[in-house]
C-alpha cells in the first residue's frame, strides 16, 4: 500500500533524473522560490523560522541519541561534525546569554547538552564502532578561517566586542560544521536511516534559517544588500553563510527524498 502511494513520487524523480543539468537547475530554483513565497504568505512572524530551525536541529540530535542507545553503534557518524557543532553552540550560547536571554538561549542549551552527550557516547562507550579513518578532516581547517573572519566582520551592536565576535564565529562555523559528516558519507556512499534522518533534519533547519533572511531581503526591497556599499558587511555575510549551509546540504536532501519516495531505508549517494 505504501509502495503504491510512493509511485507518483518515484515517477517524478525518474523524470527529473532524465532532464538536462540546465532543466534540473531551473526546477530547483522554481521549487525554492515557490517554497519561499509560500512561507512568506503563511507565516506572519518570520522570527518563528529561527525557533523552528533550532527545534528541528534538536529533533535531529534526538534521532542520533535514539540510534546510539538502541543500536549501540555510532558507525557512520562523524565525531568531527559533532565537535564543530558543540563549538559553535557553546560560542552562540555564551553570547546569547548576554545579547538575548530568550527561547533561543534555552534551545541552544538543550541542543548543546544533547550534542555533548553524543560526543561522549562516540568517544567512550561506543568507541569501538567509530570509523575514525573515514572521519579525518582536521578541525582547524574550518575553525581557524571562521575565527579570522569573525574578527574581521562582526555585527555592529552596543554589546561587548567579544560577544559580537563570538556571535559571528558561531554563524560562520555553523555554515560549514556539517562538512566532515558529508565527507564521511561520500566515502561510504550508503547511509543508514538514523544518520540520514539527522542530516536531513539539519538540511531542513538550515533552509528555514536561510528563508528568514531571504524573505527579509525580499520584504525590504533589497535594503540589506545595499548595506554592502556603505561598508556594513555583517548582514550580507549572514545571508551568504545561510545560503552556503543550505547549498551544502541540498544535494543530500535530494537523494534522501528520492530514497524515501522509492521506499528505500538506506540513502544511496552517487559515485563521483
């Protein structure tokens, strides 16, 4: 019965796969624009996008916790990505306490606590199932450039300079924190369900964060983009970071939905 329900989606993906690269790109743009217009029309307070994004991130972490506690294996999970996630969450939590102190602070604390628990499980109880040779991206490859960029470009607010730099650092690091996990999945080619659910949740979370800023640009008639000419680079950099995150995860999300539509439990990535 479920197979029959998925047949139209399967046929759709087969049709898309047969199209040229230009047609695929056009379809992707049309889909994204349609989704953004729908969100702009349906959601009046666009700040809810951030709350939803953080909630979805927590849901993804809970999926990992379920996997680790029930299957007693961390195979396919990138410790590097979890460590990068903990770093940017800790930085964001520190400045969130100073700059906000609201629901975002609570959600960041909950996500950080859950992420630290995942790191503990990978490093100690389930260490024998961790595939370290496939998770070999050095952390400083992404941490150092983000730190330098944060010192150069940070938000112009009345808050202490260190809090602003930490905020910028968290934004930049979050945009590339999933790279080790994606690299690990590219090496394995086949991704088991719980890891796939987690990465897909990250993709959805990032899309909502990106939607917030793109809709703001649209509703302000591009006002945020004009700030570049006056030397105010923070908001444009935030938008670029959100777009980078969404773009990095978009390809995986496509194959995730494709696998789900065909009823496959494992997500299969194409060989490069």
